[in-house]
């Protein structure tokens, strides 16, 4: 009986490791795709500006802001999904978090920085008190949602501000300049809030 329990725990720990490796691989794939997209947009915009001798083509660089903001948003969601899976395994007593940490840190082929960052989002040990653990989890999830919302708003405001600045420069429009200033003001206000 004890042996079957130990085998089930090891199998669950292997599932948790597999889940972690898959999350890191997905994060790496997202990052590689971001690098390719940034390179294509950056080189394309500069190349078109040089080829057509028209600085307006550089406005394509504005697309970089939502690309990077979207990457950070998707990466955050991916890490949160991984965290929820690991915590579910821990709550159902399938894995022990401290044992899981020790085991996965021994895998040298995983990128140390990404792994440490992900593991830091887990609680130090399984919560002894279920209610306290649930309360901490809700507080953490609430903070993450607020950060994600702020990221999306900041990305949108910064993109709009850059579009307005480009419009103000191209069309010599005072109204676009004022709109850009308003977006920048809102961005600064969001940063302080």
C-alpha cells in the first residue's frame, strides 16, 4: 500500500515536471515568435522608408508596441495557467511543493532564470490552513488581473499616443498633438496609480 502511494506521488511529480517543461517551451516559442515579428516589422518599416524615401513608412514601427504588450500579456496568462495546475496538484496532495522545487531545480537543461521566476510565484510550502491558502490565492489572482489590465491599458494608450504623434507630424495637426499629450498624461497617471 505504501509503495503504491509512493509510486503515485512520483508519477504526479513527473506530471508536474512535464507541465513545467511544456510551459517553459511555450514561453520560449512565444519569445522566438516575438523576435521574428519584431525583426520583420522593424526591418520592413525601415526598408520601406529607405526604398521609398518616405519617413511616413517608419510609422510601421508603432506596431512594435502592441506586439510586445501582447507578448507580455500572453506570457503572464501562460505562467498563471501553469501556476494554477501546479497548485491544483499540490492541493489534491498529488505533489509536495518543496520536493517538486528541489527536483526540478536539479534539471540543468531548463533555463535557470525562467524557472526561478516561475517557481517564485508558488507559495513557499503547501498551506496548512486551506482557508488561508484560498484567501492568499484569491489575493494573488486579483493582483495579477490588475497588473494585466494595467498592461493592456498602458499598451493601448502608448500605441494611441504614438499614432497621434505620427498623425500630428504627417498632417501638421494640432488636434492630434493634443490627443497624443492626453494619452501620455493618462499613461503617466496610470503609472502613478
